[in-house]
């Protein structure tokens, strides 16, 4: 079962469940967050709660997307209580582009392995521990909060100071923290972990800056476990034509870490276990148009699709005017 959030024809928020290609409105539901909190309070599962409330009219997902009424598949009533984070160097092959950047800038080809390749090898050797043990911790980054999440179909803004506006096709885990401070996984969604790869290339220590950008997830939340093999397609359209496309792989069969290990090393921090908070945690990718020499322009359209996740995720890119920052005193 997949879930979507959207505005109905009267402008009210609504939720629909998607099964066998058909979307039907969930009765008495205005948000996935509300459903998740209710499921936690009742001590049951999300699917069971939806079954109990029942399904109503069929809705047209394509029309909702075309009319700009689709919402991200998870949000929080207070966007500051939604964390967007992620991990890198987690997928087989993901180190190649990063390592090439850092080798060129640091001369590591002559002196030994880059820090990127060292981190990647640590994951290969210790990211999938046996017997319930915790493995090596991955690279980790903070991306933003609920204000950073752009709805499917809506423009992703690139700051005026940015040096690049590049897509990253990923899978994101979606979580709510329960009343006991424990993370509860709702499921997984497609994600565009939009980044500034030129800034990152200047120096790998600029990775943190390069990640502080908007992103998009959805349109659908896939309730349940992540398939072991995920194989989708990432595309960029320019003037209505495909400028670039390439398959992307995810799922544990294509990763150097288990999902459990990546989750543990995020949620081990008490900061990320406050009851009621929402977490969107992105698991990385090995596919970037930047690696193939693509430089996007305003109004290019990103498309990320994978059949197991329902409707594709599409967003145009827009360049923002840089706003002046005026820092004053209050003392």
C-alpha cells in the first residue's frame, strides 16, 4: 500500500491509499502524520488504522499532480519539527565520482587513498554486520527541516549564491518518534536530494554547505519494508526533451550498509528522538548527472521514477535571487 497527501477540489487536505494502481480517499484523514500519531496512540499499525477508517471515493493521482495539488507524502504541523538528513558513500559505486573530485584537488593519487575512499571501504568492510551487531558508522549530513521540503511538481529553488543545481535520486526513510522516544518507520519514498556538487568539489569539507539546499520527496509513501532491489530511472528534461537519463539502484542488494545500520547511527543521538518529531532520512545514491558533465539550467525538469514507488517524482529547478542578509544588534 502507498499513501499520498493532497488538496481536494475544495482546497481541504486529504489522504488517499493507493492499491493495485487505484487511489481511494481515506475516510476522516487530513494528514499521514495524524494517521501515524493515531496509530501509535491506539497501539496498532498504520495499515490497520486505515482499514478501520475505511476508504471512500476514487481519486485521480495524475490530475492531482497536473493541477499542483499533490503534497509531500509526510509533513509536520510545525515544519521545524521535521528533520531532513542523509548518509553518503552507502551504495556500491558511489565513491567513484567523489573520489575523483577529491583526488584532483588534494593530490591523493600520489599520497594514497582519499578520505572518501577510506570511508567507502569502511562501509564495504563493516557496514553489514552479522548477528544483530552494529556496524561502522557512515558519512552523515544535515540537510534542513520541513521548510526545505518542496512538494512534488513544484519548483526546487536553487540559491543565488549556488554554484550548481544537481539532482540526486535516492530513497528516503520516513519516521515518526513515538511517545516513548523511539523511532517508528512508516515506510519509504522516492527523493531528490538536490545538492551543489561544484561547491562540494572545491573541497570535500564543503560537503556540509553543499547539502543545505531544498529537496523533494514522494509523491507516494510506500508503507512497509524497503525492497532489497530497487531499480529506477533518473532523467533531466530541457525544453520538453530528455537531456540526460540513467538508471539508479538502491535497496540493500546494492548497498554497502544495511538499512538497520544506517538507521541506528542516525537515531542513536538523543537529539533525534524527541516524541512527535518527523524524520526524512535519505540513504544515498551512486547516480549523478554531474558525473556525466551535466550542468542544469533554470526550468530544467528532474524526474525520478521507480515502479514500486508509484507515481514519478518531478520538479523543475528555479534560480532564486539572493536576498541580502542584514545582521543587527539587539543589545
